[in-house]
C-alpha cells in the first residue's frame, strides 16, 4: 500500500515535470533560439553582401586596368611597328640604289655583290613582316580598310608564282601554277600578300626535290586558293594553333612561327572568307583560302562590273 502510494506520487511528479518542461520551458527556449538563428543568418547575409560588393568593385577595377594595359600595349606595338617600317624601307631602297650603280660601275666582286643582294632581300622580307604586323594590329582593332575592286585571283596567284620562281629553283623545288579564272571583289594588295605568305611558307618547309602547287578553284558561290606542298606535314593538334599570333608547329627539324598565317587568316575573314589547313604528318600540307565569289562571275571566267575590269596585273 505504501509502495503504491509512492509510485503514484512519483508518476504524478514526472507528469508535472514533463508538463512544465514541454509546455512552459521549451517553447520559450525555442523562440529564443529561433531569434538567434535568424539574427545570425541576417548578419551573415549582410557580411556576404558587403564582401560581394567589395570583390565586384575590385573585379571591375582589375578588368579596367587590364583593358587599359592592353590598349597601351596595342598602341605601343603600333607605334613601334610604324617607327620600324621607315628605316627598314629606307635602307632597302639605299641598297637597291647601290646595286643599280654597281651594275654600271662594275667595281665590286661577285662575292661582294652577293652580300649586297642578300642584305637587300633580307630588308625587303623584314619590311613585309613589319607590314604584316601593322595590318594584324589594325585588323584586331577593327580598323583595317580594304580597297575593294573586281579581281581575278588567278592573275594574282600567277604573278606571285612568276615572282617567286627563282627562289624555288634555287631551293630545288618545283613550283607549279594550276590556276583558272576566279573573280571576286577584294583588296588586291592584301590578297597578293596572302598568296606570297602561303607560297613562301610552302617553299621554306618543302625539302629539295619536292613540289609546291598553287591553284585557284571556283565552286558554287565561292573561290578557293589552294597552296599545296610535299613537305613534312603538320600534326592535327596544331592545325588551329598555327593561325594564332606567334603560334608554332613542329615541322621536321625546324619550327614555323605563325605570324604570316595570322595575317592570312585575318585578311581572309576581313573579305568574308576563311582559311583552313589540310595536312597529316608525312603527307604534305594544303592551305585552303575560301573567299566569296563575285556575283557577276558566270562560272566560265567571265565577270562584269562598273569598274574597268581585273586589277591584278
């Protein structure tokens, strides 16, 4: 009897304690904890917002400084290229004058004349490289200006092949021209430089006894310039990289710098066209320049326009 009363009193006490804890204490404690959690969340969000704004402003400032540095670099590059061009052209002309006078006076030995010709040719190549750099800088800034006229790409390619034939013979390379009339609207000077760059590149990386073929092809709405060689070829992973400025690709035992190819790519794109490489190691290379065909070309080598006709002599 006494034990029963004690157990009942304990149970009643436990019930009262449970009611006190669950009904009176926990709700108040929960409300207090909830308020603290909300305060911590709000504080964290405020801190994150302030930090985000700080980093955003810092990022904008960094981007602005990077753009300013890029503009400064481009301006300096253009200025240096322009300043380099004048003395190079002047020295090339001076060497040309000396060679012409020497041809009349005949006072130098053949070996000395050879050195003078080598210096003149180097100056001419350097002048062309500087011109390419200047054109690349203008194209990248969207400031390149094309002098459009009706052109026969075949005539341009034929003239370049005739001009570079002596160099090819000296390197024991068979330089061939397989061109048919291909009319387009474009800038004669820039397109001639494209052909020169591609042919010079092909000759440079073709071993003695090899061949370089220049061809123009007219397709449905487009004109193609194809420059093929029997050189060592280029690995597939480098096909895109060589068109980037200063991009390189391993070609046998030598390395090619893609400055001239960058020029070709930018000029082709400025004409609304493109350039691609078809090559495999050991199988030679073919560079294909695709340009829009002149709308008045009838597909048989005839074109008409308001201009006086092909200007690619």
